[in-house]
């Protein structure tokens, strides 16, 4: 999550720089830092345009329906992993102690999206903290596609609500440029998950990243500019960070016990991806 925090801060700093730099400084900035201000200004304008979520997320999940479906599927193999109460909603019990799994668990990509949001709500209170401000984070979409030999492409759309982050921007020079900062940052991350040779192992390969209405090429260029200003990392760095969040949640790694690894004591031996009736599925195998 650190790279997401640096992204928000760097975006605002860059917009502030553009707001106070006069045309006479253009040549100096381009020669000294390799930053084309005119190009960046155009990208910032596009970034500030409203985003059509339905177009951005054609595979968006329905939280109530897909969490209920995920719970029913998991309960058919093992009960107690997904909890629910009218007062507290859905939760994940990572310290489950129960009878062994009865069958493979097959979760559609929409169910995966709802599960990841549930874990973000539970483990992070649905927020990240940026300079003392709470920034709500929402997983809008997970799409699993191009499945072959247990490998898959993952598209993950993340929405960051930065309205609270903008509330204190009423002093000069931020008061001048705050209108150019969008209320929401959308990250559309596409990576390839490559299945490893050992159980539960994987690697994540960068494909493309888009922010708000910018395409992948413009996003890469803007991220390069932000990296020169604030050293936040490239588009590839951010993309891999988003992909890692989801894979740590689903599978886990050396320091994080995801859902699949949490079920090892109860019979889970590995994971894979499958296509069932044209839909991508994440499968925990026994």
C-alpha cells in the first residue's frame, strides 16, 4: 500500500508544480528533468475528467449476490471460513479449525472480487492512510481471463476516494489547483499470474496499467513524470503492487497467509485457474 500513498501525494505535488511554473520555466524543466510540462498538463486534464464506472468495469461484481455465492461454494467444501451476521456482515476466519475439506473450491472472478473487498474491509477497515487522512479503497472488479496451463491474466480495478484528502487544500497554492484534482483515482491493473513449479507458488508479470481515463501509454508517461518528481516508482512498480495485493489475499506468500494457504492444514494441496462456461475461476484443490 505504500506505493498507493506515494502516488496520491506525488500527483498533488506535480499538479502544484504545474500550477506555479510559468512558460519561461518550460525549457529548463524539460532539459533538467526530462519532463514535458505541456504533455503532463494534457494528462492531468484527462485525469480530472469524470470516469464512467460501467464502461471501466464491465465485469463488476454485485457484493451481496457474489459474497453469498462465494460463501455457499466454500461451505460446500468446508464450513466456517466465511462468516456472516446481519449486524457485522461478511468476514473471513483465517484461523479456521474444522474437519478436512470435502471438495475443491471453485470461485468465479466476481466472487473473488467480492472476497478481496471483504478482506480489505476486515483487515484494513476499507481504508489506507495518507498523511493522516483516511482514504477509502474499493475493489470494483476482478476479471480472470486467458487461462492456460494454470496461468491467467488478472484485471483488477481499484477505486480510491480522495475527497477527504482534498478537504484541507484551501491554502495557496493548493487552493488554485485543487479543482484539477479528481475526487476519485481509478487504477485498472492488468497482470499475468504465472503458476510456479511448487505448490501455492506464483509470480506476477506486468502487462499494463491505466489511471482514470488515461490509456496505458499515457499512464506510463505520467508515472515516469511522477517518479522523477517524487521517486514513487514506475507504472510497472505500481501495477505489480496492485496485483500482489490480490494474490496475497487469494493464495498468500512467505509472509502472508492467504485463503488457499490458510486451508493447507485442512487438505488444500494447491491452486489453479480454470475456465467454466466462459467464466474465469480461481480453484483451491484438494
